[in-house]
């Protein structure tokens, strides 16, 4: 009797694979870029900040691409036939931004920008990468979603809408690509220790009417059973697993990393 189980040394071997990671200049994206590079991938570090993209790319021996994912034309240039996305084996859609405000005060232009960056850009990137993935019969799409892709919170209408949409997009990719060797999954963390979360503290304090010093304890960590922020490296480890051959039957799922938040 034979087994197709991969030995541990091969499970995370991405040698010869190209991975495109968005929002990779800091936080979860940078952690994912480092982890995939450590597994042997040629990583394309996509970020709005040229300085951040170059710093991470230089650190891991990757390539920096400075792109405003809110600009459809800029995304299309990144996705051109001679660009890195068209020959990507792995796409990690991570880039995001946040705005906290009551719905009746939420700026429509901000709502539109968040959906362009966090939902439309992933669609465009995956759309451009799929022909190459299909041709070779192998591909991995990992969408960094959020517990807010599964649960709502007040004052985050655009973020919650974008993450819920990303969950749906990921499942469609899974259904279309699964039989052709391409898997698509989401990672749904709770609050992660990132610049995005740190930037929310003042906004959450204002919205909840409490001091900033109380936001983490009284707003961010009220739901999880584990009372701490998640480290970016923990999210990256799960994302890397989903890119591995060991995870080749993982498809169309949402992998929750929220300390028990969604268990309620």
C-alpha cells in the first residue's frame, strides 16, 4: 500500500514558485512575505509605500512593486501579461484599510475606496493569475479576511462589507479552480498587532466614548476567550500552510484565528 502523504520537509517547499503578496510592506503582509520566502518562494512585495515595499523586498531577496490598489488602472498595469501577477503561482490578498464611523456619517468616497482596495483589487489580481495557474494545474489563493468577514461590528460598514464580499469571492474561486489544481481559502483573524489595528485605537475610543488606553481591553478583546492581540507571524504560518502541498484538499474554507470570538 502506498501513501501520497508529503514528508514534512516537502510540505512547505515553495521553491520555484512565485508569490504575490499585497500590503506586504508591514503587518500581516510583511509576515506572509517573510514566511513564504523562507519556504523558498520568489516573493513580489506589493505595497502603497515605496519605502516599506523596498525594505521588506531587500530583507527577503524579493521584488518590490509600488501600487495603489485603489486605482484600477494601476492594478491592471500590475496584472499585465508581462507583469508578475500573470505568472504568479500564489496570490495572497492582504492589503486593507479601515475607517470607523456611524453609517449615517460614513463618507461614501471612503466606502468606495475600501471596497476597491479590499474586494475589487483581489478580484482583478486573481483573474489575471488564473490562466497561468490553470495551465500548470497548480495554484494557491489565500485571502486574508477577518473575523469581520463572518461577524459584524458597528461603525465598520465598509470593512465588514468588503470582508464579507471577499469571503464570497474566495468561495467562487474555490469552486471554479478546485478541479484544475487551484485552491482558494480565507484566513479570518481577530485583532492582530498591526499598524492598521494600532491606527484604529483612537477611532474606536472616539466611537465608544472611552479613553484610548481602554480600547484594547474593553472593545477589541471583549469577545475572544484568549485575551491578547494576535501576532502577524501566527497569521502568516496559517497562510503558508494553505499554500503547501499538505493543504491541497483545503479549498473553499474560512480558517478562523480569533481566540474563540466566533465560538459565541
